[in-house]
C-alpha cells in the first residue's frame, strides 16, 4: 500500500487504511535458480486451491511434483522462464521454448491484477523476437478463456499420462505474425 498518488483513482477506505488500486513496483525479469522454491510454492497453492478442472487428485499431485524446485531448475535449461516481481517478492512465472508457452502461474493473493497478462505478453513478445511464427500451450480449463483473450485457439483435449484422465489439458495455438507489442508499461491495474 502507498499513499494516494496521481495515477490512482480515488482511494477506498478499508478499516482506516487507504487501498491503492495499482501495483507500482511490478517488473518482469529472467528466472533465477533462487526463485525456484517460491515459484514451486505458488504453483502448488494454485493447484490445491483453484478449481482448475480436468485433474484427479492423483493428477494434481503429479503436477505439483512436476513443478518441484528441482524440476523447475532442471527445465529452465531448455525453457526461458520469466518471473513477475512486486516489491522484491516473486508473484508469478511464465516461460516458453521453441514450441510452447509453459508454466503460467500467479500468486493467489495477486490474481485479477493484470500480472498474468503482463507475463504472457512478455513471453509472446520474446517468442516473436526469437522468430517463432506460432506458439502452443496446454491450458487448464480454468485458464482457457484467459488464453482465448490473447488470441489462442482451442485445438483439442489432451489426456495425460497418455491414455488416462488424471490430467486433462486443452491444447491451444496462437499465430504470432499479427502480434503487436502489448502491456509494456510497468503500471498495471491491481
């Protein structure tokens, strides 16, 4: 929280405190090994508390294990991960490789504040700079409409591990040729 400023709309009084409607210190930076533990915690909390749909209990546990700090560090050798940082606290992650968007998660306390949009915009812009023409993602049911809002088109359902229904994801794809740079400002709506 900060004192009212010229950027914020009129403040709202909550229990005698002033609530600011903007995050001013958010920045996106490359993932570092030191981020792995906090990122893993964020992912685990999202899987346990959100109604993501399409996952059995076994499937949720396998996704939590897949996103352990050690696995994130290992995958970061092939996936270009970026983290969102607000006031020196990691609050989100997203990455990509030469085919696909990976691991888009935002701390539950920071949902609906534009952080996911800023992360995905960064990833899409970086992927386009790297020469990708199209990019895929495997979305949860929870995030499908979010990806649709960025122009991703739903292709089909994926059942993982293959042949089971422990994890059901939605394969989506986006054409990057029409992408224009978006969400580059450091001030995003809270």
